[in-house]
């Protein structure tokens, strides 16, 4: 499959037009000295992402720790600490090169043991209606800043993630699944109004410690490997439904 990446900043602008959806979009801005300074004053950590690539490529994270700025990068063995944003930005410029980057609010989406996690929701348009056909969790390796499998993340059945890793009961799990389904259908409908030719989306969510879901990204050419690794029966179901919707 040829991957097509749309502008993440444009995607945020499209989705933020709906007030109900906007509540689930982390603050996201084009990366500049001003936007980075402002975001680091408001958040304990932020992510830096290339505007037009996926799969965690080029991802960086900055944590504010005891007055220092700790910079880590997925693609390089970088773990640098800076006293000043000016030197931090110089370091970032070397890593990002000439690519357009964005800075995004960090979401504290962690398990009881402190491992980062997120969820992939696979959407299909079937007979003109958007349907949630699969939800799966992804657990980051210990101390990692990313969850995808290529970076060592562990695809995990969503009920295992909710009940074992987060400690939720069945009622809480069902409530979150219902919330994610409703929100995802609304997002797919809104996004497809702008891009009507797409018939499938992959939505990536985090869930904070107040059980509020946050949409990290929307993918227009989502792969299914995360489902294949986590749940073979769900993977086969999505493949079957995808053929029917084509």
C-alpha cells in the first residue's frame, strides 16, 4: 500500500471547526520559537512531529524536568538536557533539518505501571455509512516515547488494555468503547466531508487520567498490522469488511 500523508496542521483545523470534536484535539501549532516557548510554559511535556509523515517517524518529545528541558528523539539515540529554550531549539533544528514540524500538547496517557499507551480505531465506510470495525491498544516499551510496533510497541487487545493495564471494570470499559465509537463516527463524517474519496481512516487516541479521549492523528492509509499482531480474528473481520466496502 502506498502511504499518503496529509498535513497534520490542516487536519487539526478541519476537525477543530466542530466544538464537540475540538474538545478532543490536543493543542497543536506550527513549531516556532514562540509556539514552543508558550507550550512548554503550559505543559509538562510536548511532542514535536513532522507535519507530513506518519508511523512515528521523526517524533521528538520534550519534558520539563526541574527547570531543564529534556529532549528525546525516536530516530536517534538522543537524550539531551538544556537549560535554555534557545539551545534546545538549536538542537531541534539539527534533528528536524528543513522539515516543517508542529508542536503538540502532551497527553498523560499511561497504564497503572506508567507505560505509555494509545488506541487505533479503524473506520470503514460501508454502504455510505461510517462504521467502527476494530479497536486495538498499543503499549510502548518501558521508558519509550512511542507505541508503534516498529519501535518495539506491543499491540494489545483492547479489553486486556482496559481491564488489566488500566484496572477498569467491565462497565467502565464498555462506557469508553461507546464513547470512542460515537466520537470516531463523528470525526470520520466531518473529515470525509473534506476528503470524500477516502473510504477508511485510522484514528489514534490517547486517554488521560480523567478518562478523556484525545485524538492524536488521523491516518488516511491505515495499515492493519497492529490488528494482525494483537487479534487474528479481528484482523480477518476487518479484511473481510474492507473487501465488501470496496
